[in-house]
C-alpha cells in the first residue's frame, strides 16, 4: 500500500473542481433556457405576473427545481463519489483493503457525499427564492437572469469548498488506514506526524501540532489522534485543523520518529 500526504487526494480534488465548473456552466445554460419561457413579448423581455401567466410561472419554477435536483444535486453526488473513490484507490486499490477497513472507508465517503449535497442544496435555496420572487412579482427578465447567475455562483462556490474538504478528508483517512494495515502486517509500531506549511495562516490547532508555539516536533498514535479536538467539531483524522486545512498526517515508524527527535503523544 502506498503511503503519502495529500498528493493523490489533491489530484482528485483538482479534478472535482473542474467537474463542478463544467456543471455550473451547464446548469446556468439550462436555467436560462427555462427562464426564457417567461419572455412573452418579442423584443421586450418582461416577466409576466398576471393571472393568465400563472400556469407558465408555476411550470417554470417546477423546471428550475427539476434542474437543481437532477443536474445539480444528483450530478454533484456522482462527482464527489467518483473522485473520493479515486482518492482511495490512489492510496491502495480496492482489493488491497481488508474488508472491514474498506467498509469503514466507504461509509466515510457516503457521509462526505451527503454533507456536500446538503451544502449545495441549502445554497441553492437562494436560487429558488430568486426565481420564485421573479415569477410571482414580475419584472425585467434580464435582471432575474443576472440574479440567478449570481446566486448560482455562490452556491457553487460553497459546494466547491465543501467538495475540496470532503475529498481531502477521505484521502487523509485512507493514508492513516493504509498505514495501520501495513504496520499490522509488518509488525511495526507506527505514529503520525503533522505535516504541511508553517506560516501565519496556521490555525491555533495547526500551529501547536506543527511545533510553531514551542518548537517541539510532535507525533501521535492513532488512538491519541482520535481524541484530539480541533475546535471545529470535525474529526481530526479526516480534517486535521478544519475545513480547507492544508495539513495532513504522515505515518512514521515509532522507532524512527523517536530517533529523529519527535515527542510521541499517546
């Protein structure tokens, strides 16, 4: 099994960001097509709000919701699942994982996918509200299209950040799990060092475990890692210092860590 930092997961996260950008463009085009049905006067893109147009407005809203669910939520679910599984396979192919470990990792992937979908769906409520306001109050179609595009950009910005964190979390857990499996097979005691940039952007949690505060090189056992609290309500094994953290856990044989001057917390 390969052991490493955030590299493989980073590649998958980059690919997911590209997937999401293409999805955003497709979804914006679809919403523009749907909203164009509200333009009832040739050359005068004015939203309709009278009683005769109520059925058209309702159908437009249904189509917008369908697009957000089928092209938005479901496609994002597929993207995150595919790219997260790629991050796992980059650490070790599926058949290399013991069944119980693979089940644990698959459950983590499903949990991360659900979290990302929730982030997008909540953000997409802003799109729904904008469309609802437009089709019920009337107004300029161009203004509504601009508003929807703006709200869509916000939704995808939030979704992209969530996807990035989710895939990196899966990658970190995979590295730790692979190290545990390999250590057990070889009869080696392994500990984990906190690695990544040391700079003014470090969160307090990261500054401590990078040794910025006291200059001490630190490593932890898997059990100690599971008890750590980053203050973000997120598993340290998966998210390190929190969402969008730039750090990861690097496995090191305990004997080598001690020889290199690490203090091991257990």
